[in-house]
C-alpha cells in the first residue's frame, strides 16, 4: 500500500506483536495510509493506530520491510 501511494520508509513486526511503520511523503498519501492501517491487510486484527510527526530521513528512497529486532535471551 505505501509504495502504491508513493511513500518511502519501512515497516516491521515488533516482538510484542505490534507493527511499526515509518513513512514519509505527501500529506494526503500519509493520511490515506493511516486510514488503511486501521483496517490492515486481510487477516489482520487491528486494535489501534498511533501516529507521531518525526524528522524526515533523507536517505530513504523506497519503502521496505525492515528486519525484525533481534531477540534477546
């Protein structure tokens, strides 16, 4: 979805089962992604969406799946 909206950034699964998304691009595209996140992909169970404005990352050129955080034992 993010790529189709022309956004750059990343998405990753967190150890607690949450999903973290960092996306940047046009305001209207961010709004559309946020709306889509409330429904999520097929089979997803979305219980909430939080958003914050953060500094842009000028090194991003695409939208990708970020590696999961390393598990500590």
